[in-house]
């Protein structure tokens, strides 16, 4: 296997149903990345540019890790690739690094594939000397990933599943509400996951936690601030998730608008999937 080409897949493994971890040879990205940043990839020449959070990296060996959930055309094509194959295009690190620093007691919350995405943020916060309480959640136990790795970087770890098959039954926002109702206090909060989850956590934290950050998953096309597809309203200002984020102060996000914009291309995404399936390419 020639692993010296940027974008070569070093290893791909299934972590849970439809959730994969992919290790890529990408020395330029690995050498410059900080927690909270993402990369763009294209599977083939005609494919779309897809943003993925960089969840781990090794600056010396030159690899980065991404964790993705199969949701549509590009992510299904990614799963079809084998170790040793090369992605058409990789670029990064993109976006601003997460605002990690010495806050004191912090709570980090990840849901679904947001758990791997919050892992480097939790790790950086722990390295900065914060007391890190992590809440991680998934729909069901089979969909929960990165529990061991989150345990390593957390002083306390709380697990939730919607159906109660692992940890507490309920949402991550329920666990946060419970902690706050027991008098626990935090200086800062981070959340990464589904938009509804981040909004719910932000609503619970409002008035209780002075600093709260959320990493937004807006629909993105160019990833470098040219096209405007990933625009979001932050405290009455229009900003771009790719260059001004992806992390924003959660209390300033117009969540309703973000949720609506995420559904903008559902019809086209379905058509793309059906066309490729029809052509036997997936
Ligand atoms: C900064 C950033 C970081 C991201 N990091 C990760 C990550 O680490 N792991 C991961 O699995 N996904 C991540 N995403 C989302 C990922 O980019 C999309 O899931 C991907 O583009 C879907 O492409 P597709 O062709 O497979 O699906 P499509 O057919 O394009 O979309 C299928 C469905 O997926 C959802 N979707 C599409 N694009 C996005 C998006 N940008 N955000 C959220 N949902 C979307 C929509 O519901 C859509 O209907 C990130 C998004 C952003 C903006």
C-alpha cells in the first residue's frame, strides 16, 4: 500500500451500525490542526465537498481520524472505499479552533456522531487543567461510540440513551438539567450533536452556565467563505459557519433558522441518492 499520498485511507472500521472511523494520511492537516476544526473531502472528481470534524491526529506520523455516519450519497460512497484507496481531495484544517482555555469546571456534551467530534475538545480542556464532566448520548446502546475514549479525558462521564438501553434513559439535555438541579455549577459548556440537542442543552444552560459554545453543522458547500451556503444568524449578524465558526456562543444562535436551512436540499439529496442507486453506483 502506498500511504505517502495525501488522502490515502490507512484504516476504516465500523464503530456502530452505519458509523465508521476512517484514518487518513494527511500530514499537512495533521501538522496544523487544533481541537474543534474540520476538513473537507471529495470522494471522486464529480463528488460534493463534504465537511468532517477532525477527531484525532498524529502530527509526527501525519494521520488524521474522522468519524462519519452514513446519511446520503457521499457518506455511502466513503464506506465503499477500501484501505489503501485514496480520496480525490482533502483540505484543512478549516474553521476556527475551539475556544478552549482554563475555565475551571466545564461540561461537554456530545450526541451521536457529535461524541467523537467533542472528544478532542474534551481532551484539550482536560490538558488545560479544567475539571471535565462529560455527557454523551445516543438513540440506543448500539449507536453509542467513543465511550472509552471519552472516559479517558473526563473526570466524570454520564451516558444517556433515548431508549434506556445504556446509562440513563433520556436525552443529554435531561442529564444536564438533573446535574444543575442538584446544585452542580459549571463555568463553561460545549455541545456538539444534532441541532435540536444543542438547542435543548443551550436552553437548559441559559441563566445557569455563563459561557456556552455549540459547534454548528450547517449545510456547507465551499468551506472557505466564498459561497455563503453555511450562513447563520448569530445575535442579528449573518456569519459563516465555515470561517467564523463552526463554534459559536450557543445563546446567540438563531436555532430556528438553522433547523429550517438544514432541510433546504432534502429533495435534491434524495434524488441524488436514487439516481446513483438506479445507476448501480452505490
Ligand atoms: C463543520 C461540520 C463538521 C461536520 N462533521 C461531521 C462529522 O464529524 N461526522 C459526520 O458524520 N458528519 C459531519 N458533518 C455533517 C456531514 O458533512 C454531512 O453528514 C454530509 O455532508 C452528508 O453528505 P451525504 O452526501 O452523505 O448526505 P446528503 O445526501 O448530502 O445529506 C443527507 C442528509 O444528511 C443531513 N446532512 C447533510 N449535510 C449535513 C450537514 N452539513 N450537517 C448535518 N447534516 C447534514 C441532512 O439531513 C440531509 O438530508 C459535519 C458538518 C459540518 C458543517
